[in-house]
């Protein structure tokens, strides 16, 4: 898979881009607090960034149609990386929020273009493995940088973190190589014409088809976002939150990588119900940790949830591309990324609201129950799909 033309450039661009994102996700709010911002101001930093991300993600397919891959992708990595160098010069909240919005715009471009590029570089029969490798390249730097960036800022200096945050600027070289390849492929006589490659408008039928994988993705990213946001505040788990976060992110990265080959061989849909049930079990174990089982149960529960979290990211993206077809891959990529980001934000918001009214145990139990309900719905889809397929196979 690595020898596939364009894959190494995609992996390098993704690793450098997400290194910049992971280095700043926790440290920029802390930088704002050092400048005098209160808790609300610190919370606004990432909220503004993700709001800008979702807003710009809706425009990326149109930008690819109008400008092509090279200017769009180069603009994305520059917008994501350059603000980090400016952050060194100011800790004023208005400036930080403005720069966070710019970073969000760049993040939107590389997330949509990255997953869409996978579908262009690799044929459907190997797409699961390609998505897994792509996921590993963007997850690996976050596993290292998300837990350590705050420590580096406190003990070495914010300037080191901001320098790492500018890593997407180094991604201009692999981004250029990748974009040139994709632009040439779109213009080649043997390729699909640019007009059909970037279909001008997605049909209502496509939007309906994309609902199913988006619902599954939302179901697992909501508790995932809640664990990433609130693990350190869970009662009764002592100092195990950091270990739990590492287990969640590491297991998610490895699972997203390994599930790809299995999905290519057996299909993406049959894995969704058991993975949702696995996520529900992991969340239930996290709840049990808060009610006396202790920190070891939390780490185990977050690891199990991470397996479902990472695997379902892969199989839902495969399904999105499958239902969209080659003419609407950019739309499928945008919808999937919007669903991921919205699920992460909504999960943190809803779990925080429920916890404020009752407890984190009740809040996580709610997300666990939701995973079970959606697993049953998807299982019905699997059974119906098999019953429809069996008569067709008998006729053949």
C-alpha cells in the first residue's frame, strides 16, 4: 500500500498537518489564560476553531471544482501552520480567536482533501487498508503531542510548542506533490473528465444515503469527544485520566489501521453492530470505574472504547465513499468530516450538560445506551441487505 503512487506524499502531509493541530489543541487555551483570559475565553479558543472548520468544510468541494487541488491544498497547509508563528507574538484573546479561526479554515481543507485523496489514489477493493494507513499517519503525531504539549510549554517554553505548531508549513512540499498528481489524473485523457470527476451538485438521494454512516459516526464520536474533554474530571479515578487518554488515542489509531484489511475482505457494514456494542461495553466500564472500580477500569474502558472509536471511523468512511461513487467523493469526504467534528463537539456539549444536571456516570451511561440502540438499527440493515442479496445470488 505504501508503494502506491501518492500515498507517501499523503501520509507525510497528514502527519505534519496533524502534528501542528495536536501540538496546539491544549496549549493555545493555556496561552490565552496566561494572557488574562478566563475559563470562558479559554474555551472559546477551540470552539471558534472547530466552528470555522465545519463552516469551511462545506466549501471545500466547490473550491476543488473551481481552483483545483494544487492551490486549494497549498492554501490549507499554510492557513493551518502560519498562525502558530504569529501566536508567539501575542497572547491577547481577540488576536488568538482570530488566528484560531484561520487555523480552523486550514484544518478544514486538509481533512476534507486528505480523506478524499485516499479515494482517488486507491481503488475500492483496497480502500479500507488505505484509509487505515491514512488514519495511522494522522493519529500517530497526536498520540505523542496531545498529552505532552502542555508539559513542554510549562517546562521548556511556549515557543517550542508554537514552532511545532508551524509544522504544516513543512507539509507544503508533500502537499504540492500530491496535488499535482491528482490534478494531472483529473486532466488525463484516460481519466474521468474534470466535470464528471467533480460533480456540480449532489442529488437528494445521495444526501439520504450519507445519513446512515453519518449517524453511526456521530454515535461513537460523541462519547469519544466527551472522554477527550472530561476524563480528567471523572470522580474516583485518581490520576489515571492521562493513561486513559493515551489508551483511547493509541487504541483508536491502531484499530483504525488494522480494521481496513478486514473491511476490504468482508465488507464494511457487518462490522458496525459489534463495534457499536463494543463501544457501549467500554463506556459502561468507564461508568463502573466512577462508581468504585477505580482507575484501572477507566483505562481498560477507554481502551475498549478507543477500539470501537477508531474502527468505526474507518468503516463509516468506506461506506460514505461507496454510496457516493466516484463523482461525489469530495462531497462524501466533506459530509464525513463534518459529522466527525460535529459529533465530537456535540458529545462534549451534551455530556457536559447532562453531567451538570446529574453526574458523569449518568451522562456516559446515556451515550452507552445510544450505542446499543444504533447497533440494533444497523443490525436490521445488515439482515435486510443480506435477504435482498441472497435471492439475487440464487438467480445468478
